[in-house]
C-alpha cells in the first residue's frame, strides 16, 4: 500500500483534510485508490477491480470506514469485482458516466478473456460532468474525460490539488484509444481543456504506474505536453 497523501496547504503542519493510498490489484497492476476524510475517517475505494481480500485488509489497517465505491470507467481491471464488493459490504456504487454502460455490460466476457473475475452491475448513480461526490466531510468534483472510454470520469479534490484520473493520463503517457468506442482526439481535448486548467501543482494517481503532477506532464509528456501540442 503506497501512501500518496496530499501535502497540507495551510497551516504547514496541519493534518491534511484527505489522505490517499494506492493499492495495485489484478494481474494488470491497476491502481485501486483508497481515499478518506481525515476528519471523519470515512472514505471510498476507487476502482476496486479485484483482489478484494487484500483491499479489505488494507482498509481495515488504515482504520477507514467505507461509505461507497467510485468507478472511473468500465474496463475489467478497474471494476470487474466492484459489484461483489458492493454486495458484500452493502455499499453504493457511483460512476462512471453512463456512456460506459457498454463496457460494464461485457465485464463477464472480458473477465474470461483476461483471466479476471467480472460481474456486470448497474451503478446506484451514474455521474455527469460537474457532479460532486462526498466522502465524509470531503467533496470531490466529477470531470467527464472521454477518449479512453466514452464514459470515463476523473475525481478531483480542489483543496488538496489532488486527482484520481484512471486511464486518462499517465506519467509519460496517455490512455489507449484503440479499444471499441475510444477516440484519440476526445482524449487529447479532455486532458488539455479539462485537466490542465486545474493547475500545474495538481498531483494525480493514474490507473497504472507512478503518480505525477499535471505540471510535470505538461513539461515532459510526449503526447500531451505543451511542446507536443504546439507541434
């Protein structure tokens, strides 16, 4: 479990309002994220695609009470076992945007293809651009970022300058768009028009691999960095 706690803004030594940890799951090493409110110790798992026993152990070790499950998009490694966890712990599922119904409907088939358990589900709440979700006393903004999948969403906590971006953006790369219903231009537009304006200091957890910042990616990313987009 990797702690990716945002640094407090003010005062310097205060407990940050939110903490985050990365919990890689499935053979595809997808970054499931545990986010929680430090005031209430209530939180959510984002993209619990598999390895549920290990996820539950990590949540218990952190002393967090889960309120809900959040989903960035409908790919098997991100939500294949979300329905099982929701049923076992009696948790609501929020997200993704409804255009990913296509992907969620084929989770069982995709699970057999990738050797990962997959169970179809209907979220308790489909999310739209501009919506918010709550975790304890925290409020996260929902940003619809299509391209990798049509219904992909990003979760952003403005006070912490912190985002969970799923497979939209990675350190040094961007999400694939060669899957059914992917769109490369939509992905570029989502990153440059919706994520970059949030500021260079935003730290993000990607769907795979290490954390980075929007500023770092604007400087160095060969696909959506400022130099690449200027060309």
